[in-house]
């Protein structure tokens, strides 16, 4: 009986270490997710926003199928793709794309970014441009993004 209690206690400690204090895995890391198809993204170079849904291992922390962030995708030509995390690098608000300005604007403290994701105004609160993400085309039409969040408020990108 004593060995059973010891074994169960060890398993509970192991689960707590793996899942964290609230029974969840710590957030962060790279999430490789399918976010769109080529048909959903015209080749005119105008950024479009897409949600990123939790996949795979996120089932363990009950995030499966829920949005964990958003990206802006640009498609130039047949299959040239660019992806940005939609979170503002100043403090994490979600930026908007403004077609008239041909750039991104953060509604929180008005940081602005060029359509290429670079800082448009040197006096912006943000210290770096939008965070570019790795993007790949699978099966000739599915757009997959290596989604990741980065610590806001720094000039350099520090992954969360
Ligand atoms: S959160 Fe975007 S400018 Fe502050």
C-alpha cells in the first residue's frame, strides 16, 4: 500500500511539473498551424488577417480549436508569402491594416508600421517592427505559419 501511495504521489508531482500550477502547460513556443489557403489570399499584396487556432498538443490545456493569436498574410505573385504576428511589439495590442495608408496602425498608442512591417514613425512607442513569422506552402495551396509570440517592449525579438 505504501509503495502505491509513493507511486501515485510521484505521478502527481510529475503531472504538476509538466502541466504547471493551474493544470495547464506553460504558454509560448512555436505553434505550426494551417491558417489559410491560397484561394483565400489574393495575390495583390494587400495584407489579410487570419486567426491562428491551437492545434496538436494544446488539447492538453483545453485550448484545442480556440484562437491563440492572429497573423497578417501577404501574397505577392503566385506563391511568395509573408506573415506577421498581428500583436503590436509595443504592448501587445492587435494592429490593424489601413489600406489608405498602406500600412499598419496600432489602436492603443498609435505605433505605425509600413506594409513591409517596419517601423513607419521613429517616434512610435514600439521599439521594433512587426514580428515576421516563418510561413510555408504545403500541398501547393495550404498556408502554414510557425506562429510565435515575442516579448513586447524590446527592440530585439525575445521568444515567449
Ligand atoms: S500597444 Fe501598440 S502602440 Fe502600444
